[in-house]
C-alpha cells in the first residue's frame, strides 16, 4: 500500500474547490444539481474553479437525471463549451433502456473530447452486465477510470464486486483505475486498500452540514490522513 491514494472530492463552486484543495484532495469532480445526482455545471463555474485551484478537475457531462443520454447533440455542445472554459478532464456514462452501454452516444461525446481523459461514472452500477460494458468501452481514447460502488445500492453491498474487479486489474476491460464512491465510509478504506484499490471519491462525507453546506477542509483532511496511513484524528 505504498502508492499514494487518489482522493477526489465533489465540488459545486469555488468555495468547495478551495476547501477541498486545502484539505488535501488530489482531484475535483465538478457538478451542479446534486438533487439530480450531479449534472453539467456552467462554463463560467468551470472557468472560475479552474482559476481558483491548481489540482485536476473532472467535469460532469450529464444533462438530465438518470442514465439515459437524452440530447446527444447537447452533450457534444456542452463538451465543446466546457473545453473552451478550460476543462480538460471529464466524467460521463450512458445506458440504453436495457441496461447496456449506449455506445453510440458515448463514442460521439468522446470524439468531441478529442483525447481528454475521462471517467465512466456510476452508470456501471446500473448496467445489466458490468463485464460486457467494460469490454465494449475498453478501446475508447481517454478512458482511464471507473467511478463505482460495485452496486447500485452502495459500497456496503458492492465490496465483493469491487475487490473482484480489482483482482482482474490489467486484464482486457480492466486496465482502468477503480475509483470507489457511493456510500463510501472511512471504515471501508482498509479492506479496499488491502484489495489493491487506490482511488476514492467523496461528496457528502466532505460536508458535515450536508449538501446545503460547503465542503469542509478539515473533513477532507481527515480522509487524506486515513488514506495516507494515519488515524485521521487531531
């Protein structure tokens, strides 16, 4: 467990971003509308956050609640606008009505990203066949991460799946980093780290006051300390 773990924190605005970086986050996921589980933020928000912090930013490409793509052309336009605002990493993922990856839309959006790195988000946890989805996406440029809880209901139920997928690391369809998020708690970390997982994603856990309040640098720092092998106390 010598490799430094990645800590990604959800940010809604500049205040969140600054606090997350101060607490030791390695990367931000930028979204809006958490009532819809995170939608695409405005280019102005992205530009403001990019100017305020110097850690990596991954920007959500998701225009409507749920995992259907909806307006594919709108997604492509959003990607172009966000890149113009300084975004160079993204988060996306779309399923069809049967729970298979919407490969046509994903490919169209990825083409607009023109080589930018991106995460396939928790749509994988709603997929009818996780292994098939991974293998269909394996050759797409820029895909380097899966954000997943291992289960649609969260990490408690998904731990066996997460550990099993980590054990396949490097095999076809499993070359990407596993970024664990969705009901993630500090007590999950030791088992995940022992299983070879080294990337963690938090949202509400960084906000002691709930989603109505901002990211707390101290809360992020506690996660950073645990991931770095400390106690998180003090």
